[in-house]
C-alpha cells in the first residue's frame, strides 16, 4: 500500500493535474458544486513540491489531513521495522460523528458564495 501511494505521489509530483486539463470531478461537472475531495489531486501535487499554501488553496481539509496521515503511517512503519506493535488510533462513535460533521460543514462552507469571507475554501481551478 505504501509503495502504491508512493508511486502515486511521485506521479503527481511529476504531473500536475491542474496544468494538464484533468477532467472535473463528476460532482463539480454535474452540479457546479465542490465536493469534499475537489482539488485533492492538485493539493497532493502541491504538497509533493512542499507548497503547503498552494495545497490549502486547492483543498484545505486534505492539505491538513494528508501530512497527519503520512506522519502516522511513518510511525507505523518504524514500529513495524522495530518489531513493536503498530500505533492504533482510537476510533469510536464520537470520532466518527465528529469527522462526519466536519466533512459536511466543510462541504457546505466551501460552496457558500457569500462575498469574500468563505470563498477561500472553494477549490481553485489551477
């Protein structure tokens, strides 16, 4: 899994989807609305170049979650290499509900077009 994600990360580092006319997300194409993952490929591409600000401009939620997930994965790999038990995140009903609420709130907020206050949450097109 790590190797597959690494290959995908290298691919996005070499090939920026924003520069190559990648088709829109189906939700964006059909409704004109940003889904929670809109801008995700461009965000990953920006993160592989160390451009956190650009990544946040494409999808601020993924720009925050991906580095945390990568750090957890590195801890897991190091623990496995040492023969220690892998770190296990505590996941319960409250965590599931919190993630769902954050995801829905993010999706709604990034699609509100009210002046300039929340427009920065919308996915940039390039």
